């Protein structure tokens, strides 16, 4: 027996309206201004429902544009790794290779890339020199998109993968915004029809995670809409949100409604920092925003090269990553930098 105890569309009490939507002890309702009106113009609204099903009292929610089904679908959540990449493809593959062994549960992979294979290494590194927060030079510049297909097939735990390539390459900050938005939009499509939730972790191209955050992400996010891990000031003036877990359909909805003009700064390399602020403004008190925390949630390319190499070598040893993997072998032999 399904009994609706309360329902609110943001600050609007819609309990009676939702009760009338119950049929045969089932409820399917879309969180929509067309149904409930618009209590706060310009804000992403949230429909929250408390209910009693048989002897269990539960609550559920959906953001504007998404639906609530009671009883809920109990299928497993899809776990998604989103990598963004720009002209350091071998570094991206190195990070992906290590993460595929750290992450114990199967996951979907999305790579959003804006590399420039049509220009030379010298021209590419010169282009990046105009963006001081992008540490690319002639030795680590790599824009060979075909390497993704070659190396992904060698890795464990990847259920499926999607490579999105943006061309021509956008200005750094605009490119970051495009890659994040495209990646999250793609992530929101994976399993969104057949699963209760799908979760995403976003890594920059040079990020090496220390912990397996992805396998247990649904438990970590159990009572959160978005979870952001933020590292600040980690060498070379890096101020960016390098990894976050999210329900991507919620984040993509918020970013689209916020408008890129509010969070893209073409003069600074802090696009992800601004994205975290947008999320925090829309979903207050639901984000783990650690700011200057140096708790080693990940190792970032901003630290000294020799130090980072030692950390990555340790990850390879600890996670028993095969040294005959060609990208691992190249790194161990002193390459990929």
C-alpha cells in the first residue's frame, strides 16, 4: 500500500496534487513547472516526496525535468569515469591505465578531448605557452587521438567507452567548459532509463587517484546530490577542482541553466573552480568542499616532476599493474613527460 505523506516542489507544498497522481499503489511524476507552477523563477527546482510503502517510510527527490517513480527501480547504479584531455594524450592514458587497476568494480568510460593532431609538436607547445596554467612542452605534447582506441582495449574493468573529440580546439577556459558539459551530458545518458542513479567521477588528464573512489561512489553519495573534492594551490598556482563525484544528470541540468557566461573565465585557468561554485550555489550544504585540504585524494600534475614520477611508480607497484603494458613500460623507461 502506497501512502504519500508529504510532497514539496521547492518551498511549495504539493502534497494533495501528488496524492491524486497515485494509481494502483504506484506513482510516476515529473518535477516540472508545467505541473506544479514556478515557485522560484530562475532557480532549478527540486521535488521531494516522503511516503509510506507497506511498512517502510522513505523519501525521494528529483530535480526539475526529471521524474520520480515509486516503487523505485532497484537496479545497480552505473559508475562512470570522465576524463578530459588536451594534447597530453599519453599522460591521460597513463592516468586511465592506473585508475583502471585501482578501481575494482566495472565502470563506463567517457573521454572528452580537444587535442590538435593537425599541428606540429612545436606549434602545439607554443600555443600552450600562451596559457601559463597549461604545462605542455615539446617533450610531453601528444595529440595522437588514435592512441585511445589502441590502449583502452588493453585495460580491465571498462564496460564501455565513448570518445568525444572537439575540433577545432577552443580557447583554454571555453574548452574546459565545453569538455565538462559534453562529458556530463554523455554521462547522463548512460543507463538513465534503466537505473535508479548513475554516478560520475571527473579526472583531469594528469590526475592519478590514490583511492578507489568510484567503486563505492553510490554509497559515498547516498545522501548527497553532488560531492566535490577540491584541491587548491597545489603547486604552479593550480586552483581547480580536479576530481568530483556527481549524479551527472543533475549537474548537467544545473550547468545548462546557469549559462556558461557565469562560470567561464577566458583569462584564468579556474573553470572547474567556478563550476564548483555554481554547484554549491544551487545545492547548498551538499558539497564536500575541502578547499586547501592536502589529504592526497589525488596526485596532480602541478607538483614537481620527479616527485610525481615517484608517486606514480608507487601506484604501479601497489596496484600490481603489469609492467608489460606498453604505456606503463614507456613511463618506467623515462618517457611520457
